[in-house]
C-alpha cells in the first residue's frame, strides 16, 4: 500500500504531527520515534528497523531492539483503535432514514401541521418549518431577527417553492427528525438531542453556503468575531491604540516577544481577519462575543464555527464561513453585559427568579453577511474574577489536543492536511479576564 495513503504529517519545530487516516487521529512524534513509526508504516521488518536505529542514533543493540518493539506496539494500538465519538460525531452524525421509514414519514408529513417562518439571511431565503411549539421555541429565537414579517402563508409557499430552500424540524415516535426541501434526511433517537442539534446546524450551514458535508475542512465549538476595516485609520486613532498597548504591556500581556505584537496588528486597510475564541462550557465565549459586538465587531458565529476552502481558491487558505444566529446569553452573563445592553435589565429580573435562565441577543451590524473571512488568531478564553486581564502566547503544539477536543475535522486526507497547515499558521493565546474594559482595549490593540 502506498504509504501516503496511510498517514500525513507536518514538521513543527522538532516535532512530527501525524494524522492517521484509518482511525482519524492526530498524534505527535519526536525522533527517533517518528523514524521507527515511518519504517513501520512501510512494512519494514522490526529487526531491520532496530539495526537502522542502532547505527543512525548510536544505540546499543538491546536498547534499539527494545525501543523499536515499544514504538511498533504503540503504533499497532493506535492504528487499530476505534475512533472515539466526540463533538465531531455530534455534528455530522449521519443517521440516514431508510426507504421504509421514508414511506411512513411521507404519510405522516401530509398530516403534520407546521409552524412556519420565512427568513432571509444574506442572499438566501429559507423557510423554517417547526413540527411543534417545543421545536419552535428551541430554534426560532436563534434566527428570529431574520424573519420576513407579515408574509401570508401562500406567499411563503410560493417563495419557498421558487427558492427550493426549506428545513423541517419535527419529532416522530421518540425520534428527532430533519427534513430538507421536503425530504426527510436524518432521524435521531430521542436521547440523541446533541447529535440532532448539531445536524440541524450542519444542514442549515450547507443551505446557506451551498456546500456539502464533505466539502468542509472542519467545524469547531467556538465563537468568532471580526473587526471590519473600511480604510486606513487616522493618526489619532493609531496613537490611542499605541497608548493602550503601552499600558497593557505593563504586566498584563505575557509571553509576547518583540515583533509579535506588531505582527498581529493590521494598521493598514486590508483584508479583515477573525478572532477565534474557544473554551470549556461557561468559559465566556458568548459573553466576549457580545461585548465585542457592542464595540462594533461583527459576530461571525457564537458557538458553531465552520471552516472550509473556497472553490478555485488561489492559495487554498481555509476561511471561516459565517453562521449567523443570535448569541446565547446565560444567567450569569447578564450582569456583565448590562453596561453595553441596558435593554437586558428586564431579563436580569426574570433571571433572578429562575435557577437556570437563557436568553438570546440579536446580532447587530451586517449580521447577514455570508462572506468567508480568514482567521487571525486563536484564543483559549477563561473568565477569572481574580484576574483583570492577561494575554499569554502559547505553544501550538501544547495546545493542539485541547483544540482538537473542540473540533470536528473531515475524515479525508485533503482536510487533515489543510487543518494542520491552517492551525500551525495561526498564533495561539490563552486569555484570562474579568475586567471587560481591559479585555476590549487588549483585543483592540492586536
């Protein structure tokens, strides 16, 4: 078998980052472990590999043999291991409906009453059809700001028929179901709500951007914003940013070597670039996105970040594709956001009366813009009341596993190789904050 079909790799500093095709896993090797792995993949006899290692790395014969056995044993375990179900499976679970079920579904479809809402997102018109009030209550708030109001039922049907774009969300016999353009395409067991929820986003994403599942490089559990530039900033603005940077450098920005700050800055008018925020649930991704939106940033996505390579792209640079949906705001985030969104004061009253409370913040600015945007940097974010603001440059290698835990990467060679090049081309930071003003100034200075 051609070795190139078994794995791909990228050399980063003194480390070989390897993608194993069979099990769709990323692992890291250093020499001489990578040399043994590579020889193992070509089918070289272990005794021959041990001989190579003895000469190449000046090892005693017994030590070389032992080392080779250990690496080969671990390699076999890795290549035979089952792929673990993570967020990637939740996003793209392909529980296709069988033919018999489709016949039954068609009969039920004729009797089902839908709650319909026609939305225009960017240049796309999509008819959202919810099978019951519960489904409507879960998903409608995310896209309500894009609804075309006062549209008669017959007009909705006409527009939907002309565009051919509709998404149906409903339940049937202890299952969650998705239909696209009148055809049922997914069915999930009742206990698989997360799989269902991820598939809804994926299908909507495909409708908005005219793509198929296999055309995406990956999808990430992250938020992304972009500070759009319309021209060269004036000297006064530049000077204010410089003063902010000087203040922040005094003990609040760690690990930024000379030149890195300037390397991140984009003082000239030019291509807009997005900031990506990752973190565990409750870390504050959505809160930071909302704070930055109040400062004029455009939110590309609140929680579901798709990355793909445009067709006929000149340099094959992966881009972030917007997934416009309202920002989810949890109970604890409301007091933090009140200075920028005083209209949420009533929400704060309601939240105080409930143990768990969630509301939604509509997107502002050019929210329906579906143009793909290149990434600028990745931030692992954390809210810590004991830290005002701290930004620290991190090692991409050391943070890679944490990034992968929040990722689904398409299981094909082109996507895996594109991901490696893309991820290691971006600076990675840890961002800890509790002071929103310092957070704003710190990110504005990048």
